[in-house]
C-alpha cells in the first residue's frame, strides 16, 4: 500500500482517539479528570488531529448530554427518528452545535456542569480561516504524495472526519446492530465492526453505562481506548472518577 493509505488510516484513528478521549469520555461524561496543563495538552492534540473538523469539547459535551437525556425524542439533537436521512442529520447537527457554540441556544443548567473550556483555542479552531487552512494542508499532502488522482477521493474524509464519525454512531448505531440491553431507545452495538470506531460503536452498552471507562461489556467486546485510559491513570496523567466500573464485564 502507498504511503497515502497509511496517512489516511493514521489520521482517521488519531482523530477518533482524540474525539472519544477528550470530547466524549472526558468532557461529556467526566469518566476521568486531569489537571489544567494536561487538559490543554489534549485540547491541542485534538485540534491537530481533527483539524478542519474540530469541534469544541464544551459544545460537544452539551449536545451529547442532551442526546442522553432526550434520546429518540423531539428534543434529541440528533436522532434518525426525526431526520429523514444522514445528510439531514449532519446538517441539523451542525446547525444546532453552531447555535450552542455561538451562544444562540441556552441549554438547561444541568447540561453545563463541570464543562472544560478553552475559549481562545475554540474560537480559532471554529473559524473559517482555521478550517480552510487545514483543508489546504490535506489537499497539498495528496497532491504531493498520492500516486494517482483516484486517491483524492479520500480527501473529503479528512475534511469531514468528525461529522462522518458522528453519522456512524448517531445514525447507523441507532438503526442497525445488536442489543445487549433492552432500553427505551434505539441504541445498538455495531460489533464486530467496532475496530473502525475504537469502542464508540458499542453504543447500546454506552447508553446503559454512560460513565464507564470501558465501553465493551461482553468478554469479546474489546474497547481499545480502555487500556490507554488505564495506563494514563497509572501514570497519574488522568484520574478515573468511577473506579467501580473498571473491571466489570458481562460474561453471559
């Protein structure tokens, strides 16, 4: 495989790791805590990884907390039940997240507790100048390194990494897959395809145990980010806040 293929994979998983680690598990669910310097480090890491698709952890957390509180209802920020197709869901989600980021939508107080915030970085990262700059970087890399023009078809995946990842969870994992836990929502697990999503595709598990650092529940449901969280916990870079969930799996 040419280098550009490995570049694509590296960018996909780098973006996904920072999204599940910072925006989802840390900002949205406070699965673990960390010092302010380390928080800033992971903010920068997420910005570099997500580039043109970067979303403010604060904004992401508010919207995701609302998703858990109002899953599959009219107040759910993203639900296949109320969006006609994936493109409508992407557009509506973007519009809603923008209204949160710009302060046009005022969330309930319960969704605002213990939110991380780095306003200066978020303002720059959400600017069109930043997004266009990252797009130009991706395009330049492909012009210089892609062995043929066919590889240019991968460029939109770099530009829209986070929205594409969001569709896989918020659309696909609410319409297709398996269920470990019967719940009053449509969340499902996408096993055995979770290797594409680093634990995020165990969506039914996550709705059942949203605060767990391990999104896998069965012995064969491997969450690759969980060992990283354990390692960072042992190194005292982060501190897991819900240690009673550390080693729990469902054997049945």
